[in-house]
C-alpha cells in the first residue's frame, strides 16, 4: 500500500520511493578483476635478476682470488704489490691468520688470544692515525687492518717453529729479527703502493716493526 508517496510493507514498515528504485535484482555474477600481468613475464623478470646477481661470497666481501694474491704478495717480499687489490677492506684473511697465530701459540702452551686481538686493535688504530697524517689521499681503518692482518702470516711461521724449538737463544734471536723484518717490509711495501707514498717506506716500516715486535715477544717468551 502507498500513503503520501511512501510504500508501506508489513515486514519493513514505510520505505521511501528513491530507495525502492535503487534496489536491483541480483543476477548471481561475481566480479572478477582483470589480470594485469602474466606469470611468464614475472618469471622472466625474476630470472633475469637472479642471473645478474653476484655470488654470495662476493656480496659478503670474500674474494678467494684476491686473498690468494695478497697472500702471495706477503710471502714474496720482493714482488710488486698491486695497489688496486691491496686497497680493500678485506678482513676474511686477517681473521683466519689471527686465529692461526693464536692456535699455534696455544699449541706451545700459551693462551694469548686476548693479547693477540687487543694488540691488533691498538696497532691498527695507531697505524690508521699515522698513515692519515703521512699520506695525501688518506686511508680507511678497514684497509689498515687488512694489510696488517695479511702481513701477520710470517709471524705464524715463527710461532709454529716455537712449538718444537726454543727461540731463547742466538739462533732464535736471528730468526725472530728476520721474521720481524719480513713482516714490516711487506706491510710497508703494500702501504706505499696502495697510498702512493713513494720514498717513505722506511718511515712506514719502523712503526710496523714495533707492532710485529710485540707479536714476536709473545711468540718467544
């Protein structure tokens, strides 16, 4: 029934006519959105990105080729150092060499891991300040720690020799002095090649010799 332009129903009461006109019968169709992309295009997109990504070790900063080249540069003191490779913040090799040095000291009955890492940190900080004052280009702390850590490799040979023989004699003093000179010469050679500090190798080798002399004292005594 209708009263004054309004329709009356027994279930819902008075209903305005504009609301009655908006009601449409339900047809039973469900809205389906259009597909904006195809799975093939997504696979090609992700596949191309995965192929272009560098290896995981390279993303972590671990390059075995550079580690091997740096190790050979330290083992051959007369070999010319590549400044582009040496001027990197590679700490994978130095961490391994520090652990190996501490392990050889442990085999000799000396638990000196704390001293090794503590002296390494203080020495790297001191060389970082000194090289930034001496060089024109400047150097990062990671580069200093990397070079000093790689040049610790000959000291591992000294600590290994100390496992079997005593270094508190004339032959031990000569061997220790030779190892200190080896480490300091290699470190100074790498620093002057990476920082373009020609003619200053002796000035850089002196503080390096002081640092490696402390490691030698730990190995001898």
